[in-house]
């Protein structure tokens, strides 16, 4: 059997399988149960989050021999043909290449006739925002008074480009980007089933790069599997994705928090020699510091990260001070633009990182107060009173500890 790409192999075949779009699934399933299915649906949302998949599932739900049902059998002729895209009564139309008025006229002519075999004639139009103005006008008439056996399911990434007249005649559902934690779980499951030994850390790189699109994430996995075989190593995954190995970014953050300027400079040299895109690195580092701040604030690292990464981050957060992390973030985030525009990006990055180390506060307020207490305790009662009152003698001793 030829290789089936993961996005097709793992395309959800039931509403329950649809990862991250529970809010849409619930409403649509209820409508089917209560026999209140609209005649036109509009599925909007970013690319690769399951709009077309949901459209096919809805078509199956409506036309399944055992339906209409929110749980189509997946086995009858209607279900299998819809899944394969060969059903006579379900037309999948790419709006980008069939955007003319003549294409819509053809749909209108066809829609008059009863379905050949199944319950409904269903038109799924993908990228519907690409239709021409005249095509939308032609579509409008059918949308206003569609024959009872006709259903339309439109999908688009750019709902704002649709005329209001079309929008107002559709039941609209907004698909969301899939959250990083949910996607990580799903990818882990798929990799287990595919018997590929890939680390959670590597998967979280995939999650980050795919920005909430399941289809993109699965395409990236395909790419990794073919480039790195069944046991991909983290650094090979990073190379295959063209991203930066997470351990490098983590080490940078660690060195910054610990004010280890020597290590910072060594790491910059390493990544520079490896040919890493320094702007990308700076962005990743800013993101890492954001995660660190989250970990400090919430007491736990963001769920979208691999477990080993979360542990390292939580531990580092314990040793860091909020004001310090915030300062580090400001400097690193602020230099992304500089690094991308500088004649010598390496120089810009090195200077920014050293500055970040120099400028970050010496310690937290409670830590400083404890130091003051310790110093005051070492002095006689008379001197301690002077320190408290900010007398000249006291000020010189506070100046002393500030320089440490
Ligand atoms: Zn069926």
C-alpha cells in the first residue's frame, strides 16, 4: 500500500474525534438530533483546524443510511463515498478555482433536481470568500429559497471578505486554533500509534511551529518521519523543522538568570558558528522568558511544553526574581528588531544580552530587606538606628552592600 500522509490517515471520522472544536461539534450535533439543521452553514477559522473535515462529517451525518444522525455509521455507501470524496450527492467545490458566475449558475441548475441516491444534495464550497461579486449575487438567489433537499456548507479563512447578504443567510460557526496542550496530547497519541519514538520536547517544537493548525502539525510530522526515521533525535528534529533546539534556548535563559555572561557569550558563538538565524533565536529566547515569567507567576510552567522542559523551567523560576525576569524579557524582546536589522546581528545580540545581565536587579525586595536586617544586626544598636533613619553613616553602609 502506498504511504498515506498523516493528515489524511488521521482525519477525524466522527464528531467526537474532532480535536479542539468541541463548541462547534456540540451545536451541530444538537441541531441534527433536534431536526433543526440549517440550510446553509458557514465554517470560519484559520487554515488546517478542521473546517473541511467538519463539513464532510456534517454531510455524512445528514446522508448516512442510518441518519440523519450526529453519529454517522462510517460504513454505509453514503458515508464511505463522502469520506473518499466520490459521493454523487455531495459536491466538494474549491471556491478559489471555481469562482465565476458560471460555476454558481451550474450549481443552481443542478440544485433543482432531487438527489440521485441520498437524502440531501450537499454543496461544500471551500475558500468561499474567493467567489467573484457576480458569483455571490448568483448564489444569493439560491440561498434565499433553497429547495428542501439542498444544503450548503461553506468554509473560509476570511469571513470578513464575504458580503453581508451571504453572511446573514448562513449559520456561522467559528473554528478556533487548537490549543498547544491539546495538540501536544493528540500528536503524542498519533506518534504512539505510528510507533515512532519521538520526545515530547521535539513534539512541542512541532506544536509551536504549527501555530494551532492540526493539518500543519501533521505535515511537519510527515516531514520529520521521512527525514529522521523512526527514532528522531531532538537536534535532528530541530534541523528538519529549521528551528532552534529547545535545549539551546533553555540554556540561554538559564545563563541569563544566573548572570553567567561567559556562558552567554560562548553560546552565542556556538549558535553563530552553526549558522542559526539569530533573529529566530532572539524571538525564541523572548518566548522562553515569557514562559519563565508565567512559571514564576503561576507556580507552574505552561502546559504546552514538554514535561522535562516544564520541570527545568519551574526549577529555574524558583531561582529567579520576577523583576529580574521582566527586565530580561524587556531587553531581549526589545532587541528582536535590532538583531533583524543590524549589519552585525551577532554584535547586536551579544550587547543586548550583556546589557540584560548588567541591568537586571540584584535581588528581590524581600531579599534586599533581609540583607538590610542582617547588616543592621551586625551593627551596634546606635548604628542600626542611624541606618533606619538614613543618617550619613547608614547610607555609606547601604552603598557598600549595593555594590556587591
Ligand atoms: Zn453511514
